[in-house]
């Protein structure tokens, strides 16, 4: 099954989109992230991808109340939520799962495969997503503010070997640009053994269908929904039409 996730990124309590991960290049779309969630849920969203951007920088949850409000709205619709941003401990994972989140996205923490193996053992592979984001095929961490020399496909292989199942793959240089996702990178991650969800740059229905045709597990849509270049209800209907969901 192919998952189409609607993104809700939270900075200073508001729903925003960043350009290429630059915190100074933000566009605010809603003061109330829960209201944005309602919009996508009413259009049929079955998954929300929620990121605490302040938390990603701080290394701990910051916008917890706003994220919890989104999780609560999703529950009303019977939709599911994955939460990311500053989740770097077992206690963080447990808190979000207890709050009703279905999956936790681990970026910086995912660089430690041994620790990830422990988390898989404790919480199960379905509750965890490795955030494999970066530039030039190399992982970026700490809210994408620090660039490493770690190969994203190689990191994927190491994580698959310890039982991780899901990966969110973002080419930071495309994020927020509406230039199309880096499907080549996402496919490399999937070929390394993880179920890859493409993120960053999705603009249109063609981009969504291309991700599906590549055999990926899903795609995250953010700015395209807010700017109106992608109609969520229409995209879900199209995916259903090709037997993707």
C-alpha cells in the first residue's frame, strides 16, 4: 500500500513551510496547526506527517501542545500520525506513542544503528521511521543544520540490518522548492532494504504517481498542498484508481 502523508511543520507554534530547510526562509500558513490538520483530514488524509521544527534544533520536543492537538484531531477522523523533531531518547518515543502517535521519526538518533536496534526491540519496527535526510546523498542532522559525510544509502543498509523497516527520505536541497522529489535517492534507500517514503519537492499529482510507480512506500506532500499545486482529495482518488491505496 502506498501512503500519501500531509505535512504539518510547526515553528513557534505556527504551521509553516521552510525553503531548503532554512529556518530564516519560512512561509507561515496557519497560526493554528490543528486547523491545518482539520483541512487535510476533511479532504480524506489518512496520514499526517507532523514535525516540531523547534524541537529538531533543540534536541527535545518544544511544540508539544501543538503536536498533541494535531494528534487529537487525527484521532477524531480515524487517521494516523507520524511525529518527528527532536525525538532522541526512548522516553521521547514512549511519550509520543502514549499520546496517540503511530510512528516516531528519528533523524539524528538514527545515526546510531545499535541504539536503533534497541528501540526496534522495545517499540517494534512499525513504530519507528528513520529520517534519512541530507544533501548530496549525505545525511544532515540536528534539524538539518549539521551536514555529515555519512552516505544515506549506506546508513539505510545498516539500519535495515538491525530491523528498522521504514525510512523518510528527504533531499534538503529540494525541500519546499516544488521541484520534484529526489526519487533516485529514495529508490536507493528502498533497494538497501527499507520501505522508503519520499519527501521534499513534491509539486503535483504527476510527482505523487511517479513515486508510486517507482515502487516506493509513500510520499509526503507539504508546500504543494498549501500552495494549491496538489489537490489532496484528487490525489487520493487517483491513487485509489491505480490500486495504490
